[in-house]
C-alpha cells in the first residue's frame, strides 16, 4: 500500500512524489485541538472537522488527516464518510509525557517518519543528504523537480514543510534505523487521493469558524497556542507562554502570516 501523504499535480495531472501537506508542529497543533474535543476517544472524521473549524467535505480535511497519519500522530479506521480517527499512543505521549527529554525525542522520531523528509535528511538511496543544512531554494527546487519528479508548486511547498519539520529532529541512533511507514498510513488502500493545486499552509476555512467547546476551556495549558480565523485578514491567537513557548510562537509566525494573507 502506498504512503498516504498529500500529492500535488501539474497541468498534465502528473503526480509529484508523496509528502505531508503540513509540517509536524502544525499537525501537533491540530492534534491538540482534537484532544481538547475528544480526548483519546475515536471520533468520526466529520467530528474532527468540527474541532478544526472545517467543513466535513473539505478537500483540505483529507490532506490534514493524511499528514497527521504520516507523522504517526493519529490512527484511522474505515473509509469514506465512515472513516474514524483517534489520537495514537505516540501522539498522546507527545501531548502528555512531561519527563525531561521524552517529548523532544518523540517529536524527533515523528519528524523522520515521512519517506521524503527522512530520505533527504539522511540521504537514503539515491537521494542527496540535506540534513539541517540543505542547498539554497533555487538549487533545492531544481533537484526536486528534475531529479525527483516534483511539480514547481509542490517543490516549493515541500521545502516549507521540510524546513519547519526538521527543526524537531534530534540527531541520534534512532535516525539511522529503518522505519516501516506502512503502519502510519492515513487513508485506506484503493481510495483515490485528492488531486488538488497546492494551497498556502493553514488555508482559511471555507465557512465561518464556529467556536468549539473544550472541556478545559477555563484553564489554558502552558505553551498551548490556540488560533482561530477572525475574518477580514485577521487571526485571533491566545496562549500562556514561557520562554520556550515564545520560541514556538516565533516558528509559527510565518504560517499565521500565510493564513491571513
């Protein structure tokens, strides 16, 4: 079964190689919102859409779910309108395991699960070894387009996802071990993936956002950055941050800017 990452198409509808549509930290933010609404319970995909202020039939919803599955943050069952989603054990530990260094190690492992990210970070097979010091945008885009079959828009988006995701990688022996990505597939075999033009990360919802009632709404967790589309080129951000949280917010500014634009 092929990986269920997001794909992009060019004018001839030729698919670029598979890769996650969102970076890891953005996927973790979505997981936090799902956890606030459902905890560890399995929910319908439509219910997850409500927690993310999205339409159940939105094409972006499928891409979000696929990206989260590729990083191993969620598990899925069923297909189509009957697909159900729950946070994985790894996802829960990323949210709740407060032992020193554990969360960082789990995020590092999750960052290298997608084949394209891992392959270019480590130089798997015939891929170049980019690590955390990849070539310039122009050289990297050319390599993706002419050596790996990416479309132009998909190449640019992949670089955005790659750059944000590898910030979570901690160099360790784990990074050199092979990963079986089959267990992290987000969509069922035989279902066609949405063929869409690449959109800006965290694109605006297609309907007015509805406030989601969270059981913990009265208590804001430390460094839990919550955001909502406020319309008319505005975004509402609420958080209680320490120094580490400020670093997290700084990393998200570019994605928030793309959202309001």
